[in-house]
């Protein structure tokens, strides 16, 4: 069984949500306001458990989630749904979607190519994208799509989003 400290959980969450970036110990530490030594220890522990991988490019060592590891995939799903905020949205009308992510009054719905969702929520902008469209947006590093993924709360479909991230990684 794996137990994670709050800081380890934060590092995993940061790596999952920022998968398009090349992340070093120093860059992770700066973004999370952690000490580089602390991030180093966390990454070495997670690397031993095969949850993260380090890739040496030139003089840099870049870390990412190891999506080939099932435990890492499950942890990625967990960090995507973890949320301190209380959100009260009736999402029952969107259950045909594969995934839903809410961020700053924007609801992103990921659908299959056959499903058309026509619904509304007062004061919420609803964006509906097929899985292929969303993958394409992430591969192009579309600012809006990346922002929703970085800051958003996954309401459902976290396993589908992990699969989408895995697809995108092959493009980076």
C-alpha cells in the first residue's frame, strides 16, 4: 500500500496537470513553493515506486508521471478529482459525456463523436469538445484547454481524462 504526504500528493498533482511542460526539480519547487531538496526527496521516492520517471536531456533531468504504471494512473485520476472547493452544479443532464471539468465558471464536456449535448447552466459557459478535438487542442498547447486542465476540477470521467493525457504525451 502506498501512503502519500500532502507534499507528495501536490507534486503528483502538479506533474499530472502540467504534463505538457518539461519539469525539473527546480521548476517544480519554484511553482509549488517547496525547497528543491524536498522535491528531490519526493521525486526519488516516487521514482523508486515507479510512479514518476526522470528523463535526462542534455544537462537537465526532467520528471513526469509514469502513465505505464497502473498505480500512477490511479493516482493521476485521484489528483484530478481532488478538490477543496464546494461546487454545486447539477450535472445530471451531462452524464452522456465522457468527462466533465469545471474551472472558473466554465464547464468543459468531453464527448464521443456521436453525442450532442444541448443544455445550459445559468452563469456558466459550457464548452463541448469531442475527445479527438480535445486531444488536438492539448497537443497544440491551446491556452484555454490547458488552463481548464491545470486549474479545473474533474466532476466525472477522470479515467477518461487520464487516457486523453496518455494519448497527448506521445505528441510531446
